[in-house]
C-alpha cells in the first residue's frame, strides 16, 4: 500500500503517481480518497523511458566494471612506458658493445649498469602483465555476473494516472493498493534442541524477494499464505465417458492425427504485501528473535493465514532473498533413537512433536541445531504429517548398531527342480551413553509377487511384523552400556536355473 496527501482544485483533476511498481496486475488496483473526493479512473503503465532501467545490483556491477577498466587502462599505459624504456636501453646496450673508444673497465661498468636497469624494467613489466591478466579475469567475471543479473527481468517501475473529482477545492489523503507478480516469500525454519530432554525451540522465518522496480524502504510487512495467481474459481467435474481405443491409420494426415497436449504450472510462492508507510528504525537483528513474538500477530480466521509484522524492514528491488524472523515457538517434545541398519550403520536421534497444527507451518527447509551445533538440514513437509511431527536431529555415534549375516545358518540346497536358500541375520545394538535411551530398529523380510518365488520359514523374531509389507519393527529400551541382539531369518524357494533379483 502507498499513501499520499495533496490538494485538489474544484472539478476534475489528473494526478500522475510515479515510483509505482512495474508490471502491476491492473485488476488488483484500488484507489481510495478522503473528504468526499471521487476516484473516476486509474490507469497503469510501465515506465520504460525511466532513466533507471537497471537493478541496483546491476548498477553496482557496471560501476565496478568501469573502475577495474580504468585501473586496467593505467596499467596498460605503464606497460607502454616500460616498453619504450626497454627499447632505449636495448639500443644503448648495442651501441656500448661496439667500439666506442672507452676503456675496458669503463665499458664493463656501463654494460653492468645497463643490464641492471634492463632487468629491473623487464621484471616490472612482467608484474604489470600479471596484474593486467588478473584485471581482465575480474572484468570477465563481473560481466558474467552482470549478464546473470540482467536475466532476472528487472522491472524499471511504473506510473499510475488517476482522475479525481472534487465538488470543491479540498485536501485529500489517498491510499493505493495493487498486486505485483514479482514478489513473494518462502518459509524456512531453525530448530534448536539443547539436549534429549528439553523442549524444542522453533524459529519461523521467511525468505522475502521482490523485483517490483520499487524499493520497500522501512515498511511493515504482511505475509500471506494465499496466492492470487492460483485463481478462486472452484473446479467442476464433467461426465466421464468411456470409449474403445481406435489406433490411427497410415491414411491419416498429420493435420488430422490426434495431438497430445500437456501443461505444467509453476509453483508460486506465497504472497508478501508491504505497507509503504514510512517509519523509524532499522532491520531486525538475529539476537532480537527472542522478542519477535511481541511484533507479529497471526490472523488465521479467514481462508488464508497472514502474519502482520509490526517492525520496519527494508527490502530492495533486486530479486534476492532477504531473511526476516516471523515467530518463535517453544514446543514439548519426546526423543527417541531410530536405526535402519540395512540402509545405514548409524542411529539417528529424533524428536517427536505434537500439537504442531496450530503453528501455521508451511513446507520448507529446516536448519537443525543440537547441543548448540549445526548438524544439517531437513525438509518439513506438513502436507504429509499427521498427529506427530518427527524431526531428525542427526547421527549419534554413541549408539552402536551392527547388522551381520549368520554364516553358520546359511544354506543353499537343490531339491528336485527347486533351490532352497536360507538366510539368517543378527542385529546388535549397544548404548554407550551414560543414560538410558528409547530406540526403534527397523528391518524387513522379503515379500514375493511371483508364485514361483516362495518365502518359507519366515522368522521375524520378537519384532512387530507386517506380513503384507514384510516390515519389522523393534521398540527397545536400552540402559546405559546395555547391548541387545535381534535375530530374524527366512528361506526362499525358487526354480533351479533362475536368479532372484534383489535377494540380498
């Protein structure tokens, strides 16, 4: 939203508003005026004749290229002077080598002096050539960066011509609102766990980008999960008629042949709106996150959720990502370890979080910090999360997990036209930590989709076994320095002469 106050004369007035974002969605423009002033029309146009047609970052790159080019020119001039001096010395050296009437000692002294100067000039020229080469490489990199920046499609800004009607000469305050396609935000999270007993601290953040052609200077932001580009019209189903397929014949022409058409819709970021009211203050610092909740209100009463941030931010029109803080939550969590030794030899510490549905989370990247150390990044996909959200906090080398095949119980026998192959495994888990832990171990028994491949003597040990999927799960409690063995096995019968895929 943009605001302005000015005087109007009696009757019709035309006001041209500049410093408007470029490529505005014309249908979204709303103009409101006070003191009984009537808004007759509002016409938007891109200002392609504006002097500033480059983004701020592109202008910085062009300035840097000009500075390096100027320095390169000075180095070039210095090299030209050195070349001239070297040529003069070379001629004097040649003359000195001829019969000049000088004594041998004087001639030797002169040649040594000329040689020393020649060596100095040549060394200096070599240094300048290296400097010239580095400058050329730097200019090439700057041009590559400039080309990338220009390909971002910078908007130079627009203009809005508004017609007002006033019964009498008056002052009026005008608010202008519109939607631009070159602005949005994506969520990101920081998850902090002090240890395996404390609550989880979740920092809700947003990467905001805008390339509207107008700098958002000290504005209050409203972040919305809605997206105007997705449309508001609900879909309608049409009757689904079945028919037999008739293949095309060679007599058909290309023009009559059926055409397959596909369309893909790009994922749009949630919308960010900026209140352009000027305020005092600077950018939010990272250490202020602990009190960010005092400045953010959440409105989820409507169809979409919006975050109103009562702090001033400056977002340049550069298309870059700018990170801001939204909310901070402290969440109760239960901790457990999880291991799938068939796929990975390590155990992973996990935090199970409940009552997360009221946090208004969106799918996004999450930075995990455990015991004050950054351990990695995971993706939070709330669309596929049910009552409990499980976050992986990283590997714990103090939980030792080993999966081995029992060679003594291994056997391969041929009986008639079939082969019977027996497998047996032992999973050993050991807790070398000083406190007890909860541990989930998963493995699997094979499942056959072929009548000629038969699973016999399946032994899932004392695990929870799903016969349909073959999945096995052990829920363990391990005391400090305690170890346990988990065993399972099976026999596979298949026709002799054939090889079973994915058998091990």
